[in-house]
C-alpha cells in the first residue's frame, strides 16, 4: 500500500519473522498434521516479539486476514491440486469431446474445425484479468502457427471461479487490441467447456492447458502452458 510509505527495518523484521516462523512452518501442517499447541506458542511468541503498530502495518501491506481466519486457512491447507504429488483425475483417461462441436460458444476468431484430424489437441483456459495468462498468448500463437499437427483451441472464461456473467464485447475488445493471440478463441458463455473438462480435471487454476490425443480422447497432460513444451514433445512422440 503506497500510503504506508516504504517498509521500515522494523517491518522487514516482522515480515522475515512471519515468513520464517509462521508461514514456512505451518503451511505444510494442515488437516491431520495440524499441531494446535505449536500454533498457539508460535503466535504468542510472534505477538510479543514485535511492536503491534509495526505488525499492523505489515498486516495491511500483506493483506492478511485476522489471526483466527489465518488459523482456519492454515488448518484447512492448500487446495488438493497444489499439494505435493497431486495429479489430475483425468490424466491418462479418455474424455468425451463431442461438446467441442456443439457448444454453444461465442466465437472470437479461428475455428475448432479440424481438431479430430490433428495429432494433438490443446484446450486452454484463460481470462483477461489473469496476468499469468497474458504470458502464454504468444507461445500458443507460435505453436498454432508452426505445428500443423497440433490444434490449439482457447476458451475465455472470465467468471470461471465466480460464475459471473461474461461481458462478451469487453472480451472481444481485449483480443482485438492484442497481436499475440493468433489461434482459435472462443468465449465459454454457457460454461460448457468449464463443466466438461476444466472442473472434472480438478486443477482449478488458470492459465490451464490440456494436451489430448484426438484419436482416442485420452488426456496426456494437464498444467500451466508455460510448462507444456516437454510434455508436448513426449505426447507427439506417442501420438
């Protein structure tokens, strides 16, 4: 928060203490690993070690919830897809892709036609408010332009986590202003793509890409498109 001014040495000390003795310790002690006594001791020590006013400024900058709510978050733990060793339940499974042909979707550019004839199909989810999504547009465009054996189809889902209605005109303007989105793009106005593959895949983050072999409908890989290069080559080798 700019109104708070630059971080003082005392605030930096609070940040370091919180990161080292609260965050780093308790982020992995969720559910059956939770240790209430250890939490109570750590919080009490932290509170007595620092000036409350300095802690308050750090809390405001970090936009942290109250201690009780923070405890609930730590006890619950991260979503399953962010936990070590997690894999999507769709990985290696055959999925029904007939929804690709019927939608209904709002077409922005390009076409889904020809996906059945490709060696690999990439289905990608994005939103205009998602800053990490912007980083993969150009890579997807290069892939679509240089790999005729790969079909890229991207679905915009502005309300993917909120179910909010999508401002179609705003998304069209967003795409029209960019020069790095040269591949088929649809708006998933009725959550068909979201309900058909995004939600069942359970990796509830964006940008998110699915690599699928159209010949059998098997999901070969699920993840962030920035990490897709090696899995894509492996999938092409077996397609």
